[in-house]
């Protein structure tokens, strides 16, 4: 079944540890995105990639890094986790077209707790 | 930055109609989206407006007025399964989505 998968589903992490959240899509979408969702704040864009080999910073990029080595995968890395990074993380993808709907489709999310 | 406002919560009775308003101020405009998100799940696409007017899709309709920076999502014939959060999102001049905080709709029997 086509779609987006994320791993892990949930994780409890000690502050200062390094963590990589995985995201894979099989829809051959050009664009991929990472959001965090916090109560009362809605979804906020962390990083994005318009096409394989390119990445860009979103609204809240500090403390996070991404890479886009191929079309399907878009991992998000927390180099040294802090408690304020406790959140639900959603990966999304879209065609990346700058005309038309270009709907973003979301993965199931990763619930991360940093202690 | 972007500013997208929508009510925090709304409650309605099964079979009724609910209208969720969204106002926005963004740097550029390239469309407005509504997403539905059930608790603990991913957001799923509901509707898209880029021109002024009403878009109808079954029990759900979405309206846009670009000059007023205003949209609403209309949910008709409410069902219990419609209890969810509804997210308003605007695609700005850089083709990035900015989301409102979401409106939690509770449908009561």
C-alpha cells in the first residue's frame, strides 16, 4: 500500500542523546517535510526538501538536521536532544509542483519524549 | 511571520451543522487547505481553495474570501465520527504551509 512510514512510533530519550527519526515514502514524491506538533501551537515546519539532494530550513530548525540522499528517505536527526524537543513529529510528502493543489500527505507520526 | 487564527473548540449535536472559521495574514497566498486529524492520528486532507467561493465535497464544504483573509469549513449532518481536530493551513508565497493551532470539534449524541 502506497504511503509514508515513520519509525519509531514512539521513543523516550535521555537529554543529550542523539536520535534519528526515519521517514520513507513510496509515492515518488519530490518534496518532503518534517513538522512538529505541540499542544496549542499546531504544526510547525522544521525542515523541508524540494527534491533529492536539496534541503531547506523551516520555521523551527534549531537543534535539528536533515538529509535527502534519495527520493524515498528523509531522516531527521536531533544531535543532542533537549526536553523542549518533546513533541509529536510528522513527516509529509507532496509532488512538489508549484501549481495545482500539491497536497501534502502525512505519515503516522513519532511521539518523542526527552527527559 | 504567518498568523492563522481559528477557534480552539466547538461542540455540536449529531445531525447538526457546524461552521469553523479561519482568518489569516500571511506573506503571499497560494491556496488554503483544511485537514482533519483524529486524536493520535495523522492529519488527512479535506479540501483546498485557491479562488474565492465555495467548494463542496459531500457533507463538507469550504469557503474562501481572499480579500478578507477568511475561510470557513462547513460540516453538515454531523456524525459521531466527525469528532476530531480541524486544521486550517495556508500556503504562502514560498509555497510552504503554515498551520493554525486547530479546532477540536466534539459531536454529542
